[in-house]
């Protein structure tokens, strides 16, 4: 068990709420590596006593960190430190590049890669005739050797050379840009659902565990669809970040 008293102190004269002081300092301890993933924390009564704060104050701090993906509560185990979630901005970037920028080491396993006739829904989205050849591929993306995302993609055949070796070595968007495709914008829908047994096995998750879903269609600067992606992410390790601003009038 880890004792918070060696790393965290609260300032009762500060206007900053006590729960937020505790949460912010604990977040820094986790990010620094002093609290490694898998570390179990003492129960709330013990921790509250160590810090000299009320149990409701400590519980609120813990809930804040659970919501941000730094802690997880497990029945029979207690509160445990986990890998911080990858927080991905909603921009036209690839997961591969975002992992590198976040200091994570990406690794890709290509589960399937084949050319087949486009089904009706895929053909409609890509603006091609039903039955036209498309390259269909499925990849399992790791972050620091931990399964993070299951990604299915479809691209009209002939646009870019794709091999398992290339897809395991770099990101899809890098390959598309290298082939001369001009990625300009994307339409994206984000949702959530429970993991199936097969998905749970691949993602090292449990059946029914929450997964984030992302369906994205990428277009060039002339408005032509280039790629369709249908991706699943472990919600315990991943989140999308959206920046909102007021509209100009």
C-alpha cells in the first residue's frame, strides 16, 4: 500500500478546494511515476486520516481521478492506479501519430488485409458502385505494449499500396499522404457500446467492458471520400478531447 502523506500536503488557507488540491497532487505523483500502475491505495478512511481531511473530501478527489482515468475501483481489490488515459484531440490525425506525440510507443498487429467487393454500406459511404474492389483491413493497435484499439478500415482499391509490413511500421495517414492523397477533412461519429467476447479477447478486456466507438469518413480537398474507418477503443484507457469556443456574431 502507498502512503500519501509522504507526497501530498494540503493548504487550508488556500482558496483552492481541498479535494482539488489532493486530486491535483495525486495526479502529479501518478504522472511522475512515483505511483506506478497497479499500485493499490489504502481505503478512504485510512487515507482521509493520513491527510487530515474529511472522508467526503477524499472521496470527491478519488472520484475526480477515476473520471480522468488515473484510478480505478475494483470490487474485492480496492482503489488501484492505472495507466492514464490517452486523451486524443478530435482532429484529422492518425492514432499512430497521436500516440507518438503523447510519449506512448505505438505497435500494430495486422489481423487481416484483403481486397474484396464493397458491400452496399461501404460503397455508399465511399461514393463507389456496390461490388467495386476495396482494400479491407483490420489492425490491433497497442500503446506501450497494452492493447488500446481495434481498427477496421476500407479504402477503394488502387489508391495506395498497402502491405501488412507497411501498416505495422507506420500510420495509415502517413501512407496515404506519401501516395499523394490530400487528406482535407473528415466526418466523424463517436459513441459507446459493450465489448463482445471476441473483442474483449483481442483488447485484453472483459466481455461487456465499455468501449468507445468512432466511425470516420475522410475526404480530399475536392470532397471525394478516401477512407472509411470503424474503430473501437478501450474506454478505461482512452478518451476524445473536444475544444469548444463561442460562436462569432
